[in-house]
């Protein structure tokens, strides 16, 4: 999935936070990044990729938007 190589700990923290919120606010993103030792940009990209994968698995459009789009 990820272009970057994550440790087991980083992957676990990211997945736990993804389950809590698929679209974290800026503060949450900053805290998750700090806990994982990643940059906010790396963390934001991970969430974007993971959300896209989740949406595809759920049979939803890859991007956010109306189901009618």
C-alpha cells in the first residue's frame, strides 16, 4: 500500500487513527504525525491513500463527493 516503509508501530498507530476518523482535522493529523515520527505531509498522504483504498473496497467513488457525481 504505502510508498514509504512504515514500521509495525507506525502502521498500527495510523490504522487505529484511521478507524477513529478517516478524515482527521489538522490538529489530529499533527498529533498522529508526531506519534509516528512522520512529517505531517507524509501522514496526510497516507490518510489520502488509505481513504481511497477504503472507498474502493466499499464500492464508493475514489474521491469525495456526491454519490450522484
